[in-house]
């Protein structure tokens, strides 16, 4: 059984870029269906399309915010993984930097307990 954690940081970074692109494209798509009184004719159909536009605007805003939030979390994860990786490398190479610094918590130090298997 492999008990090592492996994270594809380049893959996560690419995913952040893709999420940013999708967010930009999604938020710039401002197609409206309502407000076409002359083209549609029936006021009930136009009212339904106006309602759809209103709901879709709210939904698009929520989706855009969620995509942006996910991209931020992934960026933070990449930074934290890179920092932990660098700290571990420093520890292995004789440095004395802490392995990680939890937000608001103590700064643990890696204690050597023998060879790593």
C-alpha cells in the first residue's frame, strides 16, 4: 500500500487557468431572451422570457461567483503544497524551516525519527 500523497501542482495550476477562462466567458455571455415584444407578440410569452432572463442572471452570477471561489481555493492549495514541499526539501537538506504554518496555529517542526522508507 502506498501511503504517500501525490499532488499534480501543474495540473491544479492548469485547472485554475481553465476555471478563470470559463468564468470570463460565462460572465461575458449576456444573451437575453426577454424584451422582444415586437418579435414575440404574445405578452405572456414575453413575460415568461423576461422571468427566465431575471432568474438566469441570478443563476449566472451565482455560478460565476462559485467558479471564482473554487479557482481561489485551488490557487491557495497550490501555494500551500508548494510551500510545504519547499519546507520539506529544506528539512531534508539540513535547513530548519518549519514544514508548514497552519493559519493561526503553532509552527510545527519536522523531527527526524530515522530514515524515510
